[in-house]
DNA sequence: GAGTGGTCTAGACCACAAT
DNA sequence: TTGTGGTCTAGACCACTCG
C-alpha cells in the first residue's frame, strides 16, 4: 500500500530525529511530488499518523510533529476527577458550565440509569480548563427527584462536594473506559484535530442501597495533556 | 459539509431504531446515489462513524450497525489485568506469547525505564483471548538484570505471579491512559477495523526502593468487548 | 458474475495563514 | 498573493464474499 510507505517514511524520520518535536513536515503537495502519488493518498497517511498521535495539523499553516514532552501531566485520582496537584506547578484551573438544563431522558440514557424514558433529569455540560486550555468535557445526568432545587452555582466548582453536602454518599462506582473519535461538536469544544481519538470514561455512581446518584461521560483532551494515575500497594494478580 | 449530512442521516436512523443492531446499512454506492455525492464523501462519513464506534465493516460484504449489548464485559481489577470473572459466564480465556526475545533498548523506551540505551531487556508480546477472540495485546519490557533466567513458560500464564515468585514486590504503579488509532500490525492482531481507535494503557511497576520491575503497554480491543471497573468506597472529591 | 468495501488517480474550489 | 490544509468529484482497478 502506497500510504503505508508514506507513513513509514514520516515515522522513520521522526524516530531518527530528522523531524524533531514541533517541526513542520513536508507539505502535502511536496509529498505528492516526492512519492508520485495523488494528494488523497498522502492525506490518508497523514490522517493515520495524526490519529496515532504523532502529528498535528494547523489549518492554513502545515503539519507538525507532536511534542510529547510538552504535554501537561494530569494526575487522575482513582479516575474520579482532577486532584489539582497541577495547580502547584503554576497551572490555573477553571470550570465553565456550558449547559444546565432540565431534560426528559431518551431511551438510551434511561436504560443506563435504570430509569423510565421521559423521566426528568438535570443535564449538565462542563468543561475543565488549565491555563485556559480545555482539558476535559464532562456530561452529567442527575436524577431530578434527588436534586430538585439544584442550581447552576452548585456544580460550578465541585460536583462531588455538592452531592456530599446534599447528604448522599457515593458507595460504589461503575466505570467504562473506551477510545473513540468524537463528533465534531466535541472536537471543537476540546480544540482537537479532526482525526484525533479521545479517551472516554462513562461512570455511574451508586449509593449503598443501589440508588443511582449520577451518570457521567468524560472526554479527555489528549492534544496537550497526558493522563497519569499512580497506584500504591494492594495490587492484585493478572 | 456533505459528509456530515450523511453521518447525521445514518445516525438518526440508528437512534430511531430504523437501523437496528447488526443490520446492514445501505452500501456505499447506494448512498452515493441517494445523496448525489462522490464515493469518497460517503466513505468519509462511514469512516467517521466506524471510528465513533457505531458501525463496523466486513470486507466484501457490507457495513453494519454495532451491537453494543452483545459486547462481552471485561472487568478490570484496579486496571492491572483480567480478573477472570468472565470465565464463570462460560468464556474460555487463553494466552499466546507472540514474541519472547532478548533485546537492546532503543532510546525512547530506555528513557521511560530510566535505563541506558542499549541496555538489555526481555521483550515480550502476549495476546489474551476469550473464546478464541483477541481481547488485549500486551507488550512488556523486563530488565534483563532482574530476570536473567526467565523462560517463555514463566509468563505463559501470569506475569505478576512470576514476578512475585521471583521475590519482587510491586509497591507502586504509574499508569498512563490514552486513546489512539493503532498501527496496521496491531489492528491485524486484534482483528479490528482500520478506523477503530483502541484504548491504550502504559504502565511502569516499581519496587518500594524505586527499582523498575516492568514497562508494559496494553492495547484493548473494543470491537467485541467493553472494559468495566467497579470501585468501592474511599472515593475522593473532584 | 454481481456486489461489496479498499485503494488510488488527477484534477477542482474553498478557507485560512503569512508576507 | 502564495502556500497550506479541508472538501469534493468522477472516474478506475483490486480483493473479497456469496449465490
């Protein structure tokens, strides 16, 4: 396959340090001439390497080599949220609430929350920023029956703080991890390339009695961040 | 954008149950006629929905709607490995060692393992199967100096069992989570579509004194599996 | 053999960056 | 204005599956 030849050419130049971090690689038209192929073939090779997290593109400017060392490390604490150790290193965290609405559940989400279709929930979209750059998009569904008088202000800082203050205790959590290419709307919010997959977590929080306290989807921006978790002791076998 | 119109057309048919799980959607040529666009435009829409985990393709046959309910649930135990609860439900696990070699480290991996370039390691590639279907590809680097007399048999079942039996204790673990589109070689091993991202974990295991016991990369097949983690109590704030 | 998706061509027009 | 990447066309040949 011709596009694999082009992938290999670019990759070997990255691995051998000929293309260094943040260097611009040859333009699509230059690669077209070099490999004597059509532009679509060159684009396919580049798209693959973008999706593989080796290249990034700037519209109207060019294609560049990703600088992994420059990525900000986000420490995930049991994967629940940010433990803002990052703030200690001078990064400024912030949160924006994009949407805060009362909504009726569609069938798909109702099933996940073990509620009836058309049951009412609060639908919340939040974006977490570091130094003004979007890190995570969070979409949360909160059952109306549990949080009747919630306001946008309640979840502007910490959602879990709010849930705790309401008198609920999260006893267990079910998390599903996946990797997807997000829809355009999410790409725009996170300011990521159109071929860059995101790391996604879906979670459901339970009270001890089995009540569902929330259903949440998290989309992590990998363009400028890497997501690290440190585990200590009590490790089990594989 | 025309390809977004096509994406929306297909998605609304999935969401409204017109295309049901495992249904074949219209062929590329049918969509070309319906939308009066070129085939490349149709293909871009379909590729996006494959990467978004809504469609899958079978070469020579057609494009189909993903059946999420049919996905086998894999329980991740502290994300270290399989806790084979799945076997209780009739699934048969197995492991294949693809590669077991003594190797000299390249610069990139040496840096991660805080070793020198050209230092010797055991390079191990293993695939975990369930009912003969590949679930995870694992690539492990084990420092030669720690495991001099290791054999392929030692890691045919449990790597962590072996490490423990060698007298080492994993005190902490650093994990990095990401989502990438894997290279063709990995796509083939995991038998996944060429536009399907994978969930990737990189981890380094430490002894209490800071010694590095392993560097491991894990690639999870999302085609037929979903990866769930259940956490109990001791949850912290976000 | 007919239909499917996989790869590829040789053009085109556009929005966007930089000069 | 020039060069870049983003979208799109109207073809083509191929390997694969299935009846």
